[in-house]
C-alpha cells in the first residue's frame, strides 16, 4: 500500500478535529504542524497551530496585562497582530466557546485579566496564540482532497501537549500503524 493513498480516518473538517500536515508539506507556516479546528462553516474555517511555540512571553507582547508566565504560540499566518487563547476554564470565562469537551476558545478578555490578576488561572490552563490559521469556503476541503492534511480527533491531551516539538509525530502514531510509519519520515528524505 502506498502510504500517501491512506484514506483519512475522518473525511470532513469540523470544530474539534485536528489537521495533521503530511510529512513533506512544503509550506513555511504549516510544515509538520498540527492545527486544532475551532470553527468550520459556510464562511470558512478557523484553527490554531498547536505545535509552534515562539520565544515570546505574554508579558513581553502585551502592555498593561497582569504578570503571567505564559509562552505565546504561533497560531497561524492570518492576522498576526491578534491574540487568541484556548483554555480549560469553561464557564469561569464568559463568552467562551467549547470546541471539544473541556477545551474552550476565547472569552471575555477583561474577565480573563481579572482572573489572572487574582491568581485564579495557572499557565497550564490556558494557551495563547498570535494569529490564527484560516481557510476560505471549500479551500480546506480541497487541501484535504489532495492529501495535504490528515484529519484526526482532537483531545485535551494534544491541545495542551507538554512537548510541542513531538506533537506532530505523536498524533500520527496515535492513529495507528500506517500513520506511525509516516511519523518516522525524516523532514529531509536526503538525510535518511
């Protein structure tokens, strides 16, 4: 069996799914990335790259924000002047949207600042992203059709993964034997 002919376990993108890039995707933003989809509708698709941490800490990027030792991740190439967050706070943060059980997107920013200032939130409960990943209507479906992406089900474990550099391979390994083989492909086949 040709590994690139493996059918996706899931056919349709929707909130709560992961996009796992194929091993040789030649894109500076999405090479070996794992994207959590937060929104998918007739207007397009939105998600956040889970495995691209930056060297920037939250308090370096935001003025007038309570002291909080959190790293910022690169969420994608769209609106890189915007800040987004995924969290485990649930109803504690009004106006947030549940993507998968226990994982929420967004919410009232002023209340977030108050919760952080009151030390009611720890860095392991929230992940911040600069920018987001976005696709126009049907664009992502076409990219999946040409096998640029493998779809997988998201989980809290993968959303708040401790070692982002290992996430791409670990998600693939979780999909079974055929995908484990792909997870071991070197980034540069000439180096094999």
